[in-house]
C-alpha cells in the first residue's frame, strides 16, 4: 500500500493555488500592458509639449546677458583704475 502524507498533499495544493494566483496576476498585467504603454507615451508627449512651450517663452524674453554689451578689459574706460568703492551713481535704480 502507498502511503501519502497529508502535509505533502496540503503543501502541494497550496503550491498549486499559489501558482494559479501568480499566473492570474501575470495574465492581468500582460493584459493591461498595451494601455500602460499608450498612457506613458501620452504623458511623454505632453511633457515634450510643455518643454517646447517653456523653451519658446524663454527665447522670447530678453535676458540680462542679451542686453549687456561685451566689453574687453582693455577697451573699458576704467581699465587702469585701481580698486573702487561703490558710488551712489553705481547703484541700480
């Protein structure tokens, strides 16, 4: 006569049910994958559009660097001056 332990049968049944649950979860994830990929591509497209708009706004605004004149040290009128202290006329208004 063949002896089968109940602990082995219970563990076998539990393993089988766990395998079925895992297979079901993998099936559900695989089923939702196309939707997930589509939504991620839509988010990526929206982020790219926002970045383009921000870049366009930054290009239209004049920055301080664009308005400043580039003057080499030799061409500057005070190139030979020593250290100056700030004057009232030097403060921005």
